[in-house]
């Protein structure tokens, strides 16, 4: 088993400070536009705001793992007297809703912590400090890496078919 270190990046969310301005959605979608910053469509954002101003509910949620099947049991949360909808805290790109899917292709979206940026842009743009970036190092086990690769490949196989995926990988390996 490998003792390689991995950097764990976390964004802490302080719901009391979020006012639902949606600056985080705007900068995320602009950063991930092609070419970069060429457009601004919150549907492409890897962070989505759940806003219910009448109930004073402002909940930023980050896109996490893709899941091929929706879950059968769902939870409702009552926190500090505020009721959050079923699926509100779920980060998955899932068949039961439109959240965290690229609007043109339908491919799952996942927060990538802004790749090469020194700090996630949504954190930088949140002037209310509702998003706080933290970093730490942890030992990485080989199985975890394997699991991440399998999840990514499964999403592509579900979208394009296993045969297409296998052909493409075979073509790519010949080019190397
Ligand atoms: S930028 Fe900050 S305050 Fe504005 S919606 Fe996003 S998390 Fe909330
Ligand atoms: S960290 Fe970057 S990719 Fe992730 S939600 Fe924030 S702006 Fe988007």
C-alpha cells in the first residue's frame, strides 16, 4: 500500500453569513466557461444556491460525486427552525433532478476546487465570508485512487456506452 500524501481541500460553509447574493455561482460558471470567462450561466456552476428568502433559507451546495441511481429514502432537515427540502444537502449529480449537470451535454458537474488557482474563486468572491477555504495533508491509499478512477469511468460509460469508452481508451493508448 502506498504512503503517498494527498492534499485535502475543504470549503467550510457558514450558513448564517450567506445572504444568497449568488456571486459564487457567477464566478464559478464564468471560470468554467469555454473559453474561460467568456460567458456566465449559473446552470454551469459547480456550486448552487438554494434560496428561499421568505423562510430565510440560503444554502450554498457544492457539486460532489455522480450517482447513476436516485436514492429511495430521502430526509427532511429542520435546523434552527428552518426546514430544508429533501435533497437540499445532497451534492450528487443524480437522475432525479437537474442540479449539477452541464446544460448542453447533460454530463455531471463536479467541483474541482478551481484546479490551478491558489484559492477557490467562489471563496474569493464571497464578500460575506460565508465560504472559508481550508487545506490539510493526509495519507493516500491506493484503493481510494482506484475508486475515484472507477467513478469517473462509470459516469462516462453510462453516458456514452461501454463499447465507445473502451474504443476511445484503446485509441488514446495507441497515440501515446
Ligand atoms: S457568494 Fe457567499 S454570500 Fe453570496 S451566495 Fe455565495 S456563499 Fe452566499
Ligand atoms: S471551488 Fe471553484 S469549482 Fe468549486 S464551486 Fe467554487 S468556484 Fe466552482
